[in-house]
């Protein structure tokens, strides 16, 4: 069965793939990175005015990187807001996704963290730089094929 | 052999010249008469005086003034300097992570650490104890070392919590936690716990005080730290100011050019 948003997107001819529902009943859609900046504005206009969280993860070693967005509608008086989860898969070689900072401001630090930890660079993000690791760190720590360098500080204490 | 009379805030110290060369010699400390505070201290010290007086009478010290024997303490210069440092250890207000909550609870009234003389200082220049409360990552490590180097001698370090002793819960898989703060700065007391209870922190402070009371002055003098860092003469180049007056251009939305 198809979710509400998925059928609405099909009606308006927007390319996406429905990934089903997760354990809480939130419908999950996959969007292509080229279409993301336009579909983000369309979703904002549709009513999703709150980016609950933006995270990213590494799907498989040697595989794709995923950037996940949880969107809901915040409105006065509703207890169970409708929510949707959008996933964008990019290849490991050149991971570039359009930034949605200009649509939902809360994506600022969260996209910086995804950039810092996995290397996904967000186009047109105004200040994309490392936020958790030191500025001159080389490598993306949360990738599954990351090997921590053998610094003196990280070696085991005896 | 002359007598030097020196007045420090109402405490008068007799010092003779030959004692300066031998810090372990006995000297007398005469308390100022008068003042309400001094009277209260005299009452407390009377119990002590009985123990000390029996020892002093057996040594036949010529400088002792017999008419003021109710207000005299005798000690060595070494012990006096150790006592003065251990009873007013001022810690730096430093905390990175969860252990700082336990450290901060010591500032409150339940586990007061002001009764041990600890007054939290915000600046490392005025602190002589640093309780490294919280995980230290590789990004924080240079700042911690800089704070430690800015503290004036004599300074002490208590490594608080499992993260600062060996890396704690982050010691297995972390890519940036420093495994133990003793890789960066020398530590005096290791305090285990995750986080250690405030009573355990007070126990660590007590152990540090006992450690300070055992210090010997000559050891510290011989271990002078000089020329530890490489210094160079700076060559300054005069350049033009970078003041343009246009800041924050990135905060204004520039629509992507479609061509």
C-alpha cells in the first residue's frame, strides 16, 4: 500500500521511490539528489515546516552513503503531526547533495556534522566546515572503511 | 647574627639571618595580641600548645619568649610553606563533560569545598590546582596543555574520572579521545569513578593535601623548569589592514545563477 505523500507525489509527477513504512508507521521515501532542492521546497509548501532531524549513515562498506531527513508539520493544536522520512543515497566517490539550509534553518549544524563525519558535501551551504573534529583532520571518521591513525594520544594507556 | 622583624598582616615573624640558609631550623611565630579573631584562634590553639610546649621545653631554644608562651607556635619553614599551600588550593573552574557536574556540586552547600580552602578560579593564572573533569579529545588537548602551562608554579593536577585516567568508556573504539590525560600533563592524584561521587572527590583532595604536606623544599628548587619551550625572535611584517566593512555576505541569500 502506498503512503499519502507518495500518492500525492505520484499525482504531481515527481520522481521518487517509496521505501515503505518503518516500525513507527512513518513513511519513507527515497529521492534523487538532483531533484532534492526542488522537492524540498515543494514539501515546505505542502506543509512540512519543521525539519526534526537530519542525519547520515554509511550503508555498506564500499557502497552508498545515505542522508536522512525527518520532516513534520508543527501547528497549533495538533497532537499527532504527520511526518515523513526522506532518504537520499549518494555514491561514495563524489557525495554531493544540495543543501536545504535555505528552506529549513535547523539543517545548519546537522549538515556540518554529516559533512564532518561522512564526507557528504552539501552544495550552497553557506559555511560548510568541520564541526566536531579539529579543522585540519584528514578522513571521515564514521565511514565504515575509516581506519583511525595511530596517534600517540589514541594509543592504549598502560 | 641580627634579628629581622617582619610584619605580615598582623602576624609578626622573628627571623634571624642564619635560619635563611637552613629551612629546617625551628623558628618562632608570635601571634599579634588583640583582635577578636585572634582570641578565638588562641582558644583553639591552647589545646595544641600543651603538646608543643612539652617538646619545646625539652630543646632549650634561646629565642623563645617565655612571657608570651600562650601565643606561640613553632614549626619549620618547610612545614609552614606546605601547610599554607595545602590549606588554600584554588582549583581552576574547568570541566568538559559529565564529571564537571559532580565537581560543580562541590561548590554548592551540601558538599562544600570552601571549607577545605578551595575557591574556584576562572583564570589559570590564579589557580594552583586543575581537576581535569571530563573527557579530553584530541581537539581539546592543546587547550588543556596551554591552560596547564599558564598556571604558575607550584601547581597540582587531579585526574578525575575514568576518561582522564585511561580513556574510560571511550578507550576501546574512539577515534579522537585521548586515552588518559597523563599523556599530556603530569598528574598527582588519579581519582577513579564514572563519575566519582562528590565524597570521592573530597577524598582525592584530602589525599592531595597529604601529598603536599610531605613535600620537601630542596627537591623543588633543584627541579627548576627553565627553557622548556622553543622560543624565537619574531620578525613582524607590516601589512595592510583587512578591514573592508562588508561582513556576513554568506548570511544573505544569493540565488544560484541559472544560465
